[in-house]
C-alpha cells in the first residue's frame, strides 16, 4: 500500500539529525539552479575541443563558466532572496505551490535569455545550447505541473543531468576522456551520475514528505526535456 504524505511526515520526525544534515548538504550541492553550471563543466571536461579550449583551466572556459553561473544561479538566487526579504516568500524551502510561482517565472526568464544569447552565438557549441534549452523546457514543465500537483525540482535537475550525459555519450563525445591524470569512460560517468541522481532523490525524501511519484516524476520531466530540446535543435 502506498504511504500517504502524513505517514511520510511522521516517519521523517524519527530520523537522526546527522542524516538530515547530510541530506541538506547534498541538496545544497545539487541545487537545481546549479545544473546549467554543472552541465557546462561536464561538457568541457568530456569534450573541451568543441569549445576550442583546453579544459576547465582555460581562460575562455572560465569566463563562460562565470557567465553561466552568474546568470543561472547567482542572479536568480538574489531575486529569490529579495522576495523573501519583502515577505513575498515565507521561506527559502518553497514548500507551498503558490510560493514557487514567482521564483519559477524569474528563473525561467533568465534561462530563456541565456538560451537566446547562446542560440545566436556561433562560439557556443550547439551541444551546450541544446542542453540549456532542455533545462529551460524542464523548468517550464515543472512550473505548469506545479499548478496541479508537485514534483521535486531537485530530481528534475538530476534527470536533466542524466539526460545530458546520455546524449553526450551518444553524440558529442569520444568513448573516453581525461579527468585529472586518468582516462575515464563515458559509461563510468553515466553510472556515477545515476548514483548521484539516486543520492539526491534519497536526500529530498529524507528532508520533505515527497511521495515516490513526486521524485520519479521529477526525474522523468528533466530527462524527457533534454530529448525534446535535442529534437528541436537538430
């Protein structure tokens, strides 16, 4: 029998504080707003040559990373902090569906703006433009689903990350890549990302009364959005 939200809430109160602390740390590290930056970093590591750079240490890649980080994480985060300061948000956790509307719209505007700039910029690889569109589509799908139900934004982000790695593995990379001083296979990266996705989903279920469908729905939306974007761009 499927557990109700109230039953899940009761179960959460008995969890040790150390476990909840680890779950909060995992949730912070894999905040959905960080996904565009993580996707860019992974693509540069896996195939830096499509950027015309030599890896994350290259000055051009650093500037691009900074631009993506500021536009897709820092500025939307500042806007959310301002909403909280003015009393329009009750908390940063955005547990209520109505509270999520304004942050989703603000973030969506910045994501659309970033995608539009990349789409018209020949120096940005089509691969990353596709992934940026996928994240934007996932965000707006989450926004509309939020009106009627709810899904975990964190698992939406991780689903997008899994989709990005799979698409990169099939279309935009070689079989192996260099990470540090070691050669790794794309299959190894895919397995690692799948494990991370499971870890993030577990962390969200520890912290909040998400049902399994709330989490699986998030994975599905993020994953599907990447392939919708791939079909649109190509």
